[in-house]
C-alpha cells in the first residue's frame, strides 16, 4: 500500500466539529463528542425515540477520546441538561439521547449573552472626547519657548492685545495673567455649550442603545436557529 493510499484510507471517515458547541460542552473534546452524538441522532440510529447505543471503544474509534475523557464529557453534559442516559439490558448497556429542546435554549441564551456583551463593550469603551481649548492666538503648539529670537519677552499685542496696551515688554507672569483673564469667559462658555450638547447626545444614545440591544438579541436568536439548522437539529427557539 502506497503512502497516498494509506493517508486516503485514514481520512476516509471524517467527523464534524461544530465550534458553536464548545461553550455548551465546555471544551473542544466535549464539542466533538456531542457533535458525533447529534450526527447519530439525526435519524441514523435504530431507536425511533432518539436513543443511541455505542460502546466506549466505538466512541474512541470515532472521536479519539479516551474512556476517561468520555466520562468527563458525559458528566458535564448531563449537568448542563443537554443529554440524558439510561441503562438497559444484561449485560448492562448505556444509551444516550440529546435533549434537543434544552440544547436549543442553551445555544440561544449563549448567543444572546455574547451579543449583549459585545454591545456593552462597545458602549463602555467609547471614550469621552475632551474639548480642545484654544485662545485663538499666540499658542505655541510645538511646546517651544514663547520668547522671540532676540530673547526678549513678547509684547502683549503680539500675544493678545486689548487695543490700549502695546509697545511695553511684559513678563511671562503678566502675559499669562492677561491672557487668562480675557479668555476665561470664552473658555467657560465653550465648555458649557459642549457639555450641554453631550448631555443631549447621551440621552439620545441611551434610547438608541436599548433599541440596538433589542435588535441584537433578536439577531442572536436567529443566529442560534441557524446553527441548529446546520447541525440538522429542530429549532425550539421562538
């Protein structure tokens, strides 16, 4: 047997892995096992009520999971209310069945929570924009010294003149005090106007956020229904 033939033989029986089952089953191993049980539950088993019987060796051959891994997966899925088991016959055999309605509800809940968390993250991560305050003239944005090339202090009319004082060299302290006095009212008015606008926007955004969240949850349920359809499982999500 050639290497190519051997590889094709080994890959002749692939099984499905459904990423959406990982949160339900707790891990990838659980998702693989549950996905395989769903596969056999889709009319491929002999029991009309959906019960499936397989030995541990058969599960291991199909999924690669050891006996211990299978037990851990089954225990978690039972606690989740996703599967049920029953023992029957002599010698005792364990039969498994997926509780489809519970699985559908859990998938819908997880999908809705994921979408809600995305909306919450977007809402809380939005940065409040700090207003840019500018006195309009004389600001040095590069952080360089405001003194002239000759080393003298700038004239007041070079920074912000009131039309009456000019030609007199002022100290940095005097210049700062003059500019601050003249622009304080302008800055206060600007901040007040921006804050008022922000309050209105935040009120509007709150209503829009609630409506968006409602729409996102509806979309999440639709997505869950779509995932169940891919799995070939009837949907019980309203």
